[in-house]
């Protein structure tokens, strides 16, 4: 499989995922991904993407509960 941006080769790896959102910073270590050996772009499978999205939704719900307290 090749990179969608530079056509470089993709290699399986575990990478960090970070997001800045609504006043907080979330950092997740060792997320499985395909990483381009040429440009470094990261690609996540649907399973990992869904897990990240679910974690963000749960985190946002808990943040809202903290703000309401």
C-alpha cells in the first residue's frame, strides 16, 4: 500500500495520537497505524478511528459533567 499524499511506502507502526479540542489536549500513546516511510503521514484503520472517536465523545461528556458541578 502506498501513501495517498506522496506515494511513499506505508509501514505498520504504533504512533501517538494528539488532539486539541474545546480547551483540552488529549494524548494517546501507541495507536496502531500505517506510517509513510517518506513523508511521515499517519493512516488509521476504521477500527482505530472509531475507538478514538468514541474515546473523545466519552471524554467530552465527562468534561461537561465536571463543568456543571
